[in-house]
C-alpha cells in the first residue's frame, strides 16, 4: 500500500472542493498530546526566545552599533526572528491572554515601528546597518523576505488582539513596496530571492480587504523567472557579473523559470515551500486552474521522488535544499525544520484549494515527525537539521546564530488550532485528530464541535456536534492514507464506509442534531515501510510506522551498534503506552537479528557469514529522539526482506 | 575461514626464520599477467613521467624562478618525484637496458648533483626556493623525507648500473645529516615529520657497508616521540606555539609516543608504513625482539581493525590516514595508492624478518588489488585514492600536482622481481607466483629456478629446479591464506601436505637434482567474503574474491543501479577468462536479485516490499575498474545472508 501516490485520489474527477480553515482563535485545544507541547511553547519557548533576542541585542540595534562583519554574526535578516516571534506571541495571546507576554509584544512593536522611515520603508538592517544598500540586492539580502514576516506578524497581531499598532505602519510599508515594484511604467520588475512576502501579502489582503495587496502578491509570483531576468539586471547595476552568482543557479531561489513552467521542486527548500504556499493561495483566490495544476504537478514530483519518510525535505546542506530524484541520504540529511514547516504551510493551503486527504496526509506526516523532531520535549532546544540517522553527535541547541527554526516552530504550534478543521457553506472537514472544541457557522447555523481522542496513541476519535438548530451539512472525517481499516458509527450505529469515502474523507451528509455523536476508529498497527528501490540509502531497509508516527531506534534503548540489527519481514511488534517516557509515549517492542561479533576475535574478513543472535528491539517515535543520553539513532533499519 | 587472523600461524612457536630477497636484478619476469604491466611502466609510465616533470619545470628550478606560493603549486617535496622516478628508471635499466632512458637518468642526476652545497647538503627546495629555512621545520617540510628518496634512488642507481655518480654525492649528504642529528653532544635530536630516511639509510648501509648509516637510522627510530618532544622545541624556535600544530596531534606523524610503546597504527598511513618498514629492517639487523614484537603488535592491530579488503589502508582524506577501529567507509575511502605500496614494503620486510605466509598474504592482497588499481591498464593514468565504491565520478588522471603515487607504482613494478623469492643458507622461499626465472646460491651451490604459471587466473604453478650439483635444501612454497585446498607433486608424485605446511609455506626438504619439477595446485573457487559486523558500511554485504583477486561490479557490465542488486548466500559464479578484456582477465558471472521498480510508479514509500527479479551479475577484478566508460562501482554487494 502506497503511503503517498501521485495518482489521483478516488473521486478526484470531481471539481475541487474549496474550504476555509477555522481560525485558531475559534479553536480550543485540550489534547493530551499537543496540549503540553503548546504549553511548553507558551511558557518556555516564547519567553526564552525573547530573552535570547534581548541578550543578542535584537531590540537595541542603534545602541549596540550593529555593523556588517561584527561578531557574533548578525544575519541581514535578523529582524525576521523578531517578527516570527511576534507572530507566535500574538497567536498565543489570542488563546491564552498573558499581560506579561503582551508587554513584551508591545515593546517589540514599539521598537520596530520606531525605525519606520518617512516614506514608509521599514527594515531594520537597511536602516541601522547598511542604509546605502536599500533595495539594491533582492537576490541575496532577504529584504522583502523580512517584509513578509513583518506583514505576517502584523496580521496575526491584529487578528489576535484587535490592535492596529503594527498593522497600520505595516500597511504603509506595503504601500511603499507596491509603489516600487510592478509591471507598470516607472516601477521596478523585481522580486525577492527568498520568497515569503508573496504569501504574507495575501494574508494582508484578507485582513484589510485591500485588493492591491493581492495584486502585488500575484505580480511577484508571475514576474519571478521572467526574462530579462531581474537578478541579472540587479547584479549588473551593482557592478557585478551576474554569472558569478554564488549559488551558481537560479534554481536555488526558484527564479530559473516562471512558476507555471516549473516541473520539479528545486533549490532551497524553505523558499520553494513559501513560494508554493503563495501559488496555492493565488490558485484559490483567482480560481486559476493553471496555478492549481502547477501545485499539483510539483506536489506529485515532491512526494514521488524528493520526500523523506519523516516528511522532511531538502537533502543537502550545500543548498539547504533539493538535489536529485531519490537522493535521500540519512546521516547527511539536511531536512531543515523550517522546510518541514513550509511543507505544512503549503499543504494546508492545498487543502483549502481542494479538500483532498492526500494533502492532509502529508501535512500530518511532516507535523508529527519532521517538524516535531525540531523541538525538545521541554520546548527549550531545537534542531535546525533533522537527520534520519545519527552517530550520536547531533544534538538540539538552545539557540542558533541563524535562528530561523525556533520561532518558526513556535508560530506553528501557537496557531495549531487553525490546521484542524475546514469549513464551507455545506461541509465541515476534520483534517486532524486533536482533542478540543471549536465553533463555526455552517449552512447559516452556529455549530459547536467537540473532539475527544488520544490520537496519535490510538485511533479512536469521538466527535460531538451541537448545531444551534437541526441542520443538514456534510461531516467529512479524514481517513488517513496510512490507515488500512476504519470504522465509523453515528449515534452508536455503524455506517458503511465503502461508498462514503471521497478523496480521503468519509463524507456523511445528514440533518445533524444537537448531541449527535460520531465515533471513528482508525486501525493503527505497526507497519514496515519500504522505500522506492532507487533510494540507495534505504535499499534493504525498512522504517517502522504506527499511525501517523514514524519510529526510530536509539542507542539508549538498544545496546548494540544499530547497523548490526535487522528486522525480519514478518516480525511483529507490540505497542505499549509508557506514561513516563517523553511525557507519555507509545513504544514499539519486538525482536531483531543481531550480527554476532563473538567469534570474530582478531578477524576482519572471512568466508563464513556472521552468526546471528536474537535481540530485543525497542523503537520510539522519531520526533522524540535525542531527548535522553547521546547515542546512535536510525530510522531505516536493515531488513530481511531481500532474498527471502 | 579468516582471510587474516591476528592469532599466530601454525608453527609460529618456532624461532623466526629470516631470509633475504633475491634482488630483481637476478630475476627475469616473463609472466603474462605482470609482463605487460611492467612493460607499460617501462615504455609508457617512465617516459611520460619524465616529460611531465620536464614540462612542470622540475629540471630547471633555477631558470624557472621557483618560489613559495607560485602556481601551479610546487610542493616542497617536489624533488622526491624526480628521485622516485630515478629509482624506478634505475630498476628498469637493470633488467632492460635502454640508452635513451639511461640518458634521461644521467641528465636528472647531473641536474640534482649540480645543486649540492659545499657542505654536502643536497635538497632542491631549500637550495632553490627557501635556503633560509634549511632544517628549521622537519615537522612539516619533508626535508629528510626528500633525503630518504634521494638515498633510495642513489642505491638503486648504483646497484642497477654500477655507477657512483649519484651514490657518492648522496653519501656526502648522508654524512652531513649524520653530522647534524644524533644524541651525541652538539647534535640536534631531530627527526623528520614524514618517515622515509630511516628505511633509506638501511639500504645505504647495505650498499656501502658503512655502519654509521645503520646507526643513524636506528637513532631516528629510537628518538621519535621521546620527551622533550623535538617538534615542540622546533616550533618554539620558529616562534610558533607548538600546540597550534595544524594536524592537531603528533599521532599524525607517529611521534606521539616512542615506537616501542605504540599500540595502534595511527595517523598518516604512508608515513606509518615507511616508519614500520624501517622498524622491521632494524628488528632484523639488530636482532631486536622488542622491535619485532612492535611490528607484530601493530600488524595485528592493522589487519584486525583498519584494513580494507582490497589491501588499502587509511580511511580518511582529513589525515590521509587511519581513523578508528572498523571505520572503513567505501565511497569516501581514501586508501591512497602510496599507502598500499607502503604496506607492500613493510610486509616484504616482515617476510625477511620471519618467513610467515601471513605477511606474504597481505603483501599479495595489497599488490594485486589496492596497489594495482592505482594505475590504468595502459600505464598512463593513476588513482591517488582508491575507493571501494563510486558513483562514477572517480577517474584516474595522468598527473597530480602532488604526484607521489605514479612514480611510487613505477618503482614498485620495475623492481617487482625482488618480491618473488627469499633465500637463506638452507631454504628457498617462493612468496609470489609469477612466471619467470631466477638464479641464486643456496647451501654454497648455484641454483637456477624456473616458475611457470598463469596465476592469478588459475592456481597451477610448475617450478623447475636446476642446482649446479645435487643439493639438499628446503623448497618453501607459499600456500596462500585464501586457499582452502592445495596439492603438490614432486616429479609427478603427490606429496602429503598435512605435515609439511609450516607458517603458510609447504616446506619440502630433499636433495634436489637438476630438472626436478614441483607442481603446485591451489584451489581457486569464487568466495563470498564477509566483514566483521562492526564495519558498518559492509553490514549485510559481501565481497567477491577469487584467488588473490578481490572483484567488483561496474555499471559497464550491470545495467541496473548497483545498490539494487543482492547476492544470495548460496549463489554460485562461473569464472571465465576473457582474453580481450583488460588485456586478458577472468570475469565472474552469476545471478543476483534486483529490486524491481516496475510497480512503484509515482510511489516513494509503501508497506509492501519491492518485488525482486533475477538479474545476471558480472564482476571484474577490482584493480581493473574505471578502464571503460564511467559508471558506478561497488566492491561490497548487498547480500541475502541475513535473516535466511
């Protein structure tokens, strides 16, 4: 059974069914899995990050005399750490008011807006450090990328607090940018080397209703990769030879071709995900089938050739991004946390564009594995790269000079509520199984929804619906791609799923009454997962998966060198919930064969095969690795499936 | 059956049996395997190398204005390319007189000796480029290393041609060095960062009978690693902080400890092999059991933890040397050609110290695999590193800026005759099976020996003995460690080997008559070889070996990605001699399982194992790889031995 497929889902011949997310402000999460994680972000990550930024002088650039080349490195885009933190903190304030945090937010906003120039320009680096280089190197210097994160922060702050203290200055800045860039006479035909402003402008359009921002986003997307190439012209204007681009190819920033012509996901993977998030948004906003097909084409490319089983993407450190088909090294995997987050962002938008469970499957895979591994159990340390194998030398760190990942996780978790549900006039969609409540309006009627589950530890989900009046609408429960057997009952009565599942969702239409109860059961056995044979590093290996969670083996549980272990093709595993481990976790236990070194004394090579012994094997969720003593880790375990 | 073992050979309780090599000047090689290779070195490698050196300005340093930092890099030890070439050319002149080559040799010697200083000092770099730095940085600048290769060249030239044109100036230089270094009052207690002069001085002692050179070598060996550390003092004298040593540890040049205390082969592997070659020589010259035990201890360490199956050594590019036990990566293997040559040199000396077949086994393994891979079929291009896996991006090159390997192979092949036989008062030892003739004196009688064989293509060897008078002596034929079944007949009559084999040699004592014929048959089936389970990269894999040859699979013969292939534990292979391939070569043919990609369209991960198809598999000798179109190569092939 394929975990991802590029072939259309069942029912895909239907027209795309669009929906909108129920915003996190309308969602309460009281989930035993996610609750403590969101709490850790709120109580640990956000205040610690603020202190880190303060300590690093983020809020007093002028006093500190920031300058190019100073140590430790102030990255040209350091302000985006502040604005991503602002966005995360704003999200958190919406669901958990906190005067102390609000004070920090207000102070950060006061600092940022104090640096706005009379013409509306608002960028910290190019005001404090290198004003003479304003808008001269969009290719490399993240100027509009920073604008994008500033805009996202402003929108989140406005939507969460109702305050316009950041939104208004940011609109002035967006207006300034709009006055500079575009295809109109007298404007520059530029765009940023690191995509981000494109998706942010669509948020700003929604927050303000100002269509100019939508058009500006659309312009940036359409202009990217057109000839004559803007980055060529810009480099020449700086007196540089454009062919001396340090990244060698414009594939690095996805400006090698106009987006509608691109056939492969390429280059820096965070950039590509942010680009494609905006493309998905625009496809929906503009009802543009060609942009939708572009998304679909690149999605198929990604899931069929360039995706780690953990939902991580970007194999190489060199370009922090994509390399070639099936090149998915484990020990050297880059799989940046931010790229997995970008994959969540893109697939969340694809789900709104077309409610196809494939997108939710991928969102979930990244969220529960490649993203979640990026933060420690206690919310205080972070992975930048997320390898699928370690010799025990990779460890989460409290901060990075390039600190993009920690605030990126924080803003995702603080707004996690918005990823759970989708809604439109006729349908409620449940994308993720996370315990809590939400309210929305459907078919003109207010509706309350309560979800109860211990997911991902088991596959039982109870959903209680409370419409204000009996109302006919479709309840759509996602049947994950990893699930081979599901059951649903409505008010205790089993329903036949056979004809109900369309594009990965069980679609139950009826007149719903207050107190109606739907119980979903998803079978969640331990699966051995095989990679396409072209993935060299995974040949002869299997990964273990249970429900949405990919597992790994760690030295802490398994005392022999991990490469000496192999799993039989018919091996069975028990799943046990251990309440004390990682704040509660299902571990897998079974048997492996271990190559024996007992009779090799002094011998390095011989013509008789190694003896094998039976060895207990314990696997833990991949996301939880490196939360104990340092040691080896492997996701892909040698297997006996070859030459059975 | 172990291919190498650190346990003592059968019969090892006996006293070591020393012997001397029969020099290549007394050996004629007319072997179908080695003949063309030695001819290629003579007719291609040597003249091409001379032209390369001429082109690079090696012979007119003064005219060219060599200076530090010029491009292309003139390495500080560039003269060692000339002297290794001189040594190789001299060896060749001994067996194949060639007036044109002799003219080149004379010209090179005239050039070198013209730069000798009045005090006897003779180094090209520190005369032409940086005279002010003479003998100020032995740690890094290869000054006595160059002296060593100069001495080896002088000895080879003298022994091959009888001329003293290089030997006499070199003796003056050796006398100068002896006047500077030593433990006597007023001398410096230094030694070189790159060992080489130590083994060269022993050769000079043999060539001249001057014991001072033996004592100087002994001093260098004993002084190395003593406290206070010479390289510390030397660095301080240069005004440098000794702890800032770029290689970080004195393990790099084996001066971290006195040699008698060393427990592991460490650091730069060529240096270690040259060091240990001198240690083995001294153990024999001085009948020093502690130096002999040092060799044995380090040999056991190497063969049980730090040796590639190809006889290559040195896993890492970082230090061009040893890393940690069982760290033997295949794709990233360094396995420098010169290091495998160094292993041949050391084991050749160990064989003289104690005729134990284990040393000859290792010598043979390196020679036929890790060394031979370093030179192309036609003798015109060279590998510096010899990986055991390639994506098709490794290729031999005609020359290197650091051109140590090409002349090193040339001098080994041009003197190959000396590695075949050993002799002492009572015994003739046949270490290698190479067709040709030799003469020696044994038990006071002249003896002619003829060896006929197609080795390594088959295991039949016919040896004809022609003593001038009937003479009693022991004929010792090596029974290689890889051979599980051997037969010997003397004058057509089979002899029972059971009690005859001592330490890897069939020991046949009798009164030999002119025309006596001994026929040896060595079984040579295809073997699957397994690595110690701790070798992570080889877990679940096998290598193929037949006789002394390790095989590999190449893309040129096998059209599927090589990692998709696996061999069954009971797979059988046919051996076929293909006369047109690589100048004649046995190829192995059998069947492999290939992971099928047929039903994976668009799928990257799934829960059903890949289908497998039967695929013919062709393996070629490892040494012959990269002689056809570029493509993948693997020595270690996935295997079905696990979870049978």
